[in-house]
């Protein structure tokens, strides 16, 4: 909450103030026409009151009359009128100038997002009861996310706090939710409850808005969430004098109606009931007999993954600013293009959702597609016809483009809440850098821009000095990406490790390598090369500096060990494919910075993509010193989310099983090689490795329960297995034998009765057994 805003009406340079105040807006008379006291009034009667007294709807922007800018300058400024309060930043900034499209000041936030049922033409679009000043960049981060704290409907691994560098320190965001600062959570809640009560679809240009714990189930996409948390915020952060004065100002001088939840807070539970318990671990609220985001009963083995990306956009020079078009590229074979759609967000006014849907047809990997607003000028400029024509592509250079897959945004050009900015392509074009990847957070480093007015006076692309590089994008299917890095708390700053993930089947891992750029000293090139083995999509691989402390911390062995991985939290990591950098963590020329993971960790956001230009928005960081004093990952307050990355955009798909194609037993000092052929024997007493390799059978999946009695027959027989050296005549295993966990590391000496990773120490013989 904050001090009461000035009741003076400010006169901006672009509009006039309201002509006259509205009568009967004081608290004592506003509710006097109700059949009963306000506290006992039915929901229907209260709706009729706030609808019938909504006597004026502001234009969103106007040069001839008062608009939303003027309203906010009156409702949210300090008594001097010089400073305005930003709801998500919880801070005051200069009231003028406000944002003009460059995202360098404050702009207008719809608490009930425009893409969640609020239209462009109805009174809901400009209702000041849910309009607030917000920092332009933080507004963009909130986007159309529902209101909730992290961990409500998404895994905590995707949580970022604060939500943005310019947001208040107690804000949070994950892939679906946004948490406002504590001082404004009640204000947000009462605004959302008001919108639900006020708008039922009767007003022109509006639909029935519904706040719910299951907002995705609401018809017409008009749901807002999450009701239970909003009700709790309403109770925890009651109205104060500042909010009551704002309510009075809106009624008396701008709209003629009041928010009854500010005046009579008890109405919230009367109309909406009590809040449900807070879900844990991202389980979500119960919706239609299941959680908010229910996992499928039988999740698909290979869930659909988006395979279309934006590659270019042009705002042309011919008559009418034509051609206006976008280009897309298929990164893989697509069985049905109709799962994809495109939306064009005009003038920074937020997402318009899907406006063009592709026809139901297939596409082959490497295909380009163009969508133009018309065909004649496109053909005149490029010498060929567009693949698709749709009037919704009538874009200008300050308009954002969104690509959808199954109704979810998978790639963007620009920012839907900003008009233009650094990515402006007015009378010009922008084209994707080769090998860059799609992202829902726009990264200008992935694009080449012509510059504004670069194609002015050009009559054709071929004759233009600034040629649009039509159909030229080259895609590199990396197959492997960096998903996590840790600088641990145990002796020696261990474990020091990284995690990588296979996004597709890989025939030969030896095409990939990793380098560690220390202390901002620049790239050291490839320092570790993967062995020559295959990998299946969904496999995780860990590479550690050593074995013992890694296992002590995580309770399992790393997949590979290499001494080059002696990293600290300010060291960058590079992933290579055929000698070319395909993914990075950090900046090889900078020691630490905002991505520092000293005595902590960093983990990739779900469904984010590799990039050669590091983007911190794709990562969740624990914070420096977050794991200090922790003895194990499981017991640490800041848990490294090992093997949890989800590459598919299908949010209900569980994380892939940690099952690399080849489980090579690591050596504590040497890098693992792939020249092994796992074998097993089924016997009661543990044999030596040489015996297993000489007499055992190839591991083929029939002996899966390692070191467990009766795991391969009766009488207490145990499945003993070992990764035998190269040169053995046995074929490679299919599938691989499992690696046991919670065992003494390979290369360690063991005592009688203790367990090695390949079984128990032998109870006979002159010397203790050494795990090899």
C-alpha cells in the first residue's frame, strides 16, 4: 500500500481532463439504492450497481479527450503530481514523460491481461480499477501470466526471483505465474475480483470474465488465476487509505463506479468463498477431478516437439508499405502444420493470440514458408509468390510476431507489450542468425537488422542495396545442450560438474566436446571430448571433475570424469559440435557477472533452447553461496534439480528418465572411454571382474537388478556386472546394464562386507578387494 494519490486532475500535453465529476460517488450515498445493506447484497444486485453506474469509459489513447494515461496520472501519482508509483516495482518514478514505445519509462498494465478475455473495444480494456502504472520491462516479464507464487502449478526449478532486475525484490515468476510485491498483492486481488463481478459479457465488446483456480477451463479464454491465492492476498493485505482514495478518485472523476471489495472487504468470501489450500511442488489446484495441469494417464513416449521457427520479417517499400511478410523454417519433418499458428501484436498493445493457422498439411525438414498480407506486391518485390496470404499479416515495423504450437507461444520476434524499440524493422527487415534457436524471450543477438528505412525507394529485393536474405537461414540441429552447472560445497569446492541433455537421438557423441573458459580469459577450445557412442533423445549426462565427492553429494556416479572440469563459479562453459560452439553458459570473456554460480548452481529453464549468445532469462540461479554448509543435495535447502530439465513444450510430460545409451563405469582420475562391453554373471558369491569378463554373458536387460539377492534366480543369486575392457569378443549391450547407486566408488579400496559399485568386497583372500 502507499499514500493517497493526489485528487487533482493533471493536464497532459496530449489530452484534456474529465469535463465534470460524477455525483453520488461518496461511500455514504453510492450504495444507497441497494435493496439491503452492502454487506448483505446479492452478487447479482451488486453487479447491476457497478455496471449501471459505470457512466464513462475512457479511450485507451486520445489526443482530443482524457484517456487512460490521464486517468493513471491522477490516480497513482504522489501529492505533488511529479512522481508516479509502479505496482510491480513498488517504487516511485518521474510521472512524465511516460513510455512512447521505446520501453524506457512506465506504461499501462492491464492486471486482467488483454489476452485473457479483455478485448480492444469494450469498457473492460480501459477500466481504471484494473489499470496500473508499471515499469515497461517488468510489464513485459509479467506478460499474461496468472497471479500466484512459484511452485503453485510449475516446478520450483523454473522460479526466478526477483521476477526482473527492475521489479521489487519479493516478486517471483515461473513459466505460468507471476507474484507481485507483498505491498500490492491485496490491491491486485481486489482489482481481479472486481473485474469478475463487473463483466459478464453484457457490455458491447466484452465477454464473461471468470477468476478461478482452473482458469484454463474457462470458456472463451476469459479465465484469470489463481482465485485461492488472490483471496488469501486479499485477507493478508487489506485496503488502506491509499487504495480507498484511489477508489474514490476513479468513481468521482473518471468512471462513476466503485470497487465494492475495497469498500466492503468481507464481500470477497461472500461471493467467492474461502481459499483452497496452497498446492505444493507444482501440483496445481484440483480441476475437473485432477490437478490444474494434469499429467496424462499414459504420457506419450515421444511427445510432440515444436519444429517451426521464425527466420525473417519485412516491412517493405512499395505502395502501401508492401510487401509485409514473415518467413518461417521447418527444423524437422512436420506431420501436421495445422498445429501451428501465428499472431501479430500491433503497436505494443499485447498479444492478440493466434490470427493465422496453417493448413493441415505436412512439411519436410529444411522447408521455408512465407506468409504475406497480399500476393501482388510480394511477387513484384521478390519475384515469387508467397506460400500463404492472410490479411492479419498487415504489420508495421514496430509490431511483434508470435509463433504458436498447440496454442502455446514457442517463438517470438519482438515484445508484444512494446511498440518497436531496438528490434524495430520499419521500412526494413530483420533476419535470424544461422544456427540460432527459437525463444519465447526475444534476444536481439539472434537477429540481423537492416536498420530503419533501409529499403526506402527500393523497387525489388534484387535491386536493393539492403537485400532481404530470403530462404537463406541455416539451421544446426545441435542434439546436445547444457542444462546445469554446480560449484559444490564439499571439501575442495566439490562436486564441480555440469549436466547436458540429448534433445534428439545422437549416432556418435564423439562429435561433441566441452570447454571451460576460466576467469574470463577467453575460450580454451575443446578440453573434453565425448566417447564414440550413441545416445537416445531424453538422456542426461553428467561430467564431473572427480567421482568420490560427486557421489557423496548426489548419491550416484557421474557419467564421465575429466580433470579439465576444475571450474569455479565465475567460469564459463562452451559446448562444441564438430569444432563449432553450439551452446554456452556465461561469457568466456567475463569472470562471473550476473550468471555467477560460486558455491551454488544454475539450471536451464524448461523448454529453453541452446544459444551461442548467453541469455540469463533461460536460466534459474541458486544465488552465490546458496549451497554453503550443505553435505548432500537431498539435504540442502537449495536443491540442484538434477535430471529434471524438460525439453518438450508439452508441459504435462514428465522429465525423461536418466538412462544414457551407454553406462560406462567412470574412473576417478581418467576420462571415461566408450570401449567397454558390459557383462554379467548370476551367482551367489561375488566374482572378480576378470571372471565376469571371461565367463559372463553380454548385458542384455535380462539381469536388471544389480547387487540384489534373488535378482537372477532363486537361492540368493545376485546379478554381478562389470564394464569389461575393449577387445572383449562380446557384443555391446542392448539395453545397457543399470548402474548401481549408493556404493563405494570405482578405484576405491574396500573392507570385508562393504559394498562396491559392482558388488560387495570378497570375504576371502589375502588382500582386500579393490573396486575396479
